[in-house]
């Protein structure tokens, strides 16, 4: 099956799933459907092969499994996937602090025929903005202009506090769910009691919500730092402008115009920061809906009763308990361990699995915080951390085995692919399994481009007078010999007497060339179809079987 045919099949499957869900009262986006299709195909329990073409019966089975999963509103995994799709589609596609025209379109914009007029209008608008801001500062106008620095100074702490409160709630729930899972794994009676609860799915949901909130909080903190710098620059620029304008009858425009433009640029930056702050607030509020299933499955009173007699440890407490332990490098011959005092930029290392313990994920299904102080294992140019020294020793004995266990765990719980940053582990999948899910998992930017290369860079070295034919050379030799015996005479006539010599100049024809697309072709496999049973058999009725032995395109 060609890529175009595979893509057509994928779109048909996604469309049928969307129609089936809509018929049952559930509206879903194509991106979400594509993500779920990928998750169902990856799950080994569904027994789909990513390397083979799906039969018609398997396609119908795939559609039914996806519809069932999309309509199961009680499953935290679906809410986690919805949260991931929403965050990627709304957060990653936003250009940070850019104006109406992004930088990539600015070159095209200024190359238009009206660029001079538009540039003048832009400069004029900036100057007017700067003048109005100066008049507002001097209480001579600009009363309708909002005090953006004051608004930001109040709004940023409020927004940061809201994100921080949600993040603290996430931390608390993650610690409680982790403690419950640990108690279940240690007590068979509790395992029987809580086996019907989707504890792992709820833990993964709250951990993903926690990760997204950390990103938003980091953006809010960065915004606060930038606003603080801009406030200082705005005050300094305004003071320079006051000192330049004050007590002067005439002012050189070269002195004040750049200051007016600087004020306008700073004010535009304040506006961008307000837009960013509104965006972060909306993202925080909208992400809340994807975590509401936690309170439905585990109301506060139910969670409190289940936690009776269970010790709940925070991530910080777990790290403090293991601060005194460290891996002994001499116990390993062919393993590379990294420590703070021996590694440059230790805090900047890219840790796998979002910083969670590499051993606990596949073996126990837990997202425990890793402690880099125990030692960071560098295996095949990737870094791994662990929640305890014992876990580090077990993992280091056979890293590839546990890495594969983590991949299998992600196949069972597709939300782990993004939570644990495992996209690179699934790049081998066939195109129909990836479908349009890669649009939300791994955004790509495409553009049309072309290049032209000169055919002949160096000047030609062909000697046009060269002859290889012996008879042609003889002919030229005879001609030269005859010329040697000839005389050249000249005379003047009445018509040509006292005439001057004339000359004309012509333009030589230009070298013109055209470039066409090169024709190409490829071999296709020769069809080989056999019919079995043409000679009949033991039964009175002839049964023929059509056998297609045509080789696949990629085998030719």
C-alpha cells in the first residue's frame, strides 16, 4: 500500500469514528481521534501489528475499540489524553510576545510596493504613542490611556498565585495516589479491595496536569521578571525625555524622536505581557476540566478513608531520605555515572522520563521523583535518575531490559508517551499508525523551496579549431599552400575615392536556456496470481481459490 493509500485509509477510519461518536451524542476532534487510534494500535492487548496492512475485519474492530474508548467518560486516561491534545494545540502554536506580523512574514511584508508609505505610517503611529505617553506623564493629556504597568503589577501576582494554588493541590493528590498504589502493591488484601479503582490512570492524570501547570508557572515568573525590567527602562526613558524637553524653546527632533519611539516600543511590550497573562490564565482555567474526573472517582471523604494507616510522603521528603546514599562507581565496570562535583553543568543535564525514577515506571507503574544526588546513569548518551540506590543498582545491571519495560508500559497507557517524553521511542511506527496524531505530538513546519545550480561554472576549454580527421587537415594544408602563391591587389575607383571606412555594431544573441523536470520511472512488481482447483477435486463441485503471490513494492 502506498503512502497516499494509507493516508486515505487513515482519514476514512478517523471520519467513521467521529461520525459514530457524534451519532451517540459525543463530539470529538479529528486530532483527538487520531491520538486514540494510535493509542489503540500501540496497546499490545489489542493485538494489532504496526508493520502489516489491516484487514477489513481488523479495521472494523479498530473503529469499535476507538469509539468505546472515546465514549468512556469515566476513564482518567481519556481525560489525560484530552488534556495533552488541548495543551499542545493551544500552547505550542502561540508565538511568544510577537506583534501583528511575525518575524518570518516581516521580510515579505516590507517588500511590497507600498512599503515606504506603510513604514512612514508606522513610525508616525509610534511617535504619536510616545508623545501621548509623555503628555500623560506630565498630566497634559492621555487620560484615556490605561496604566498598564500598574495593571500588570496587580495581575501578575494574582495569576501566579492561582497557578501556584492549583499546583499545590496537584502535588498533594500525586503524593496521596502514589502512597495508595504503594500500599496496594504491598498488601494483597488492599489490592483486592482497590483493584477496581483506576489508581494508575488517576496518578498519570494528576502528574500530567502538574507538568503543564509547572510550564505555565514558569512562563508567569518569566513574565514578571520581564515586566520588572521594562518598568525600570520605562522610568529611565521617561526621565531622559523630561530632561531633554524641559525648559527648552526649540528641540532637535533627532534627540527626542528616538526617545518617543523607545516609549512606544516599551508600551507595546506591556500590551504583549497583558495578552500573555490573559492567555496563561485562560490555559490554567481550561486545563481544570480535564482533572475533574479525579474528584469523581475519589471524592475527598473516600480518599481520606482509603488513606487511613497509610504514610503519605511528598516528593521532597523522598528525596531528603535518599540524600545520604550514593552509587559506588567501583561496583560497575562498564557503566558511566555522573555526580555534581565531577560533572560540569550538572543541573542542566537532560534527564529521561521527565525526571522520574527509571526503574519504578516499568516495574511498579509509579512515577516516583528521581534523586540526581544518588548518581545519574549515562547509558547510550541518555541520562537516567533513580528514587533509591537499590533501584539504581537493579536498573544498571540490564538497562536495555528496563527501558523496554518502560516502553511496554507506555503502550498500555498511551498518555505516558508525552508525560515521560518518549516520542523518540515510537518514531519507527508505520505511517497509518502515526496518522494525524503526530500533529499534536510533534509539530512540524514545512515550506516550499527551490535551488538552482549553474550547469557550467568554469569557462569552456573546447578548442573549436581542433581537427582529428586526416583528410580535413590535408584539405586545409592545400588551401594554405595555394594562398601562399596568391597575390592581394587593391585599387581605387571614382566611386570609392575619398570615401571613409564604415563599420557597424550588432548585439550578439544571448545564451538562453530552459530547465525542465527530469523524467523518471520505477519498476513495479510483476503480478503473479494463481488459481488453485481448476482441475477439480474429490467433490462434484469445483472450488477455485485465488492465490496472490505478487511481491510487495518495497521488496523489489
